[in-house]
């Protein structure tokens, strides 16, 4: 586990916290909307998916776009994360794609 006061990838803890907050503000609502639209997830499942995104994915996306070395070419928007909804199967499901 990394201590709170240790720099990670050259970023001070305050900057890193702002980066994570940026990603939370730009991804949590969108995934929550997709999970609700899928109409296949229980409240507990939605909470678990949002917790995984918040605790495991978003802290690893890196700096906010204004500080990134270059754009992500994974998505058309330039974001390093793409949320999508699959409706081709009998059970609608959400999907998260990311490049780390």
C-alpha cells in the first residue's frame, strides 16, 4: 500500500487527488446512467460496479487531460475510458474499455 504523503509518478498527493476527482466527476454519472439504462442490474450490483470503477479504475487513469503527455487514441473523444452499452444479447450489459 502506498503512503498518503508519498509522491506517485512524480505527482504530489494534492494534484493526484484533484486528478482522481476530475475522473470521478466525468465517469461515475455516465456509468451509473448506463447501468440504469441496462435495466439488468440490482441496486447492489450497481453499487459494486461503481465502487470498482471508483477504487480500481479511476485512480489509474492518470492526470487530467490538460496535463497528459498526449491524447488517448482509444476513444473518439480522446478520453482514456470508454463506456458502452451492449444490447445484442438477451441480457443488456454495460462495458468499460480502458487503456493504461
